């Protein structure tokens, strides 16, 4: 069965995002969403798809992140952080005839960086590791999600 992008969809659910800054240099972000309904309502091209789950939309997503920035001493300007993202089961192919689901997964990321100036311009040097545990998972499609990935970069603001 092949899905044809046509018709209308309907979603219902909850979403919230909270930021807590208990200290000037420490931040925590908690966000989440939960779908109570995510269905195709109409599809004139394929009436059998009416009522099927939307594909590639996890039932829930929860993220918890934190970042600490050093503001004094020898590490002034440096920061460290990390967090977790939990993704609920998702219909990779939500057809009524061939329902294929991805399993829930929890992914962890970490980052380090240093903010300084080059001349009068702010520069942010940073490095991160995504999917720290190298968890093999479907990325809500028929493909595997990103493996452990290392990234380095610099951002110049002007």
C-alpha cells in the first residue's frame, strides 16, 4: 500500500515548554508534547486510509536539557550541557493494511563550548555529540536515525 498525500488531517493533544534559570549561569529546559488524536480525516484518492494514524508523528516527545556557563575564573566563557529526548512510538507506515511502527527511543546529546571575542566580534566555538549512546533507531521513516555524530563549529556574530 502506498500513501498518497491528499485529503485532510486532524490532530489534538497537549504541548508545554518550561525554562528554569535557578542561577544566572544555569538553565534547564523541559518540553513535551502528547497527541491524543492524529488521524487522517479525508482522502478522496484512497478512502481506506480514512481514520489511519498520521505517519512520522510520535505519540509523545519529552526533552530535558541543561546548560551551565562559567562566568568567573579560568573557565570564564566556557559552557557545558546535555540532555535527553524521548520519542514515543510512531507509525512509519500507518496504512490500515500494513501498519508499521517504530519503537519508543531515548537519545542523549552533550555539548561544550567557549564564547569569546575576536577583535570586537563575539565568537562561539562549540563541539557536540548527538546520540551519545549510538542508539540504533528508526527516525519515524523507513530509515535508521542518525548514529553517534560529532560536530564542531564556530559562530561569528556581526
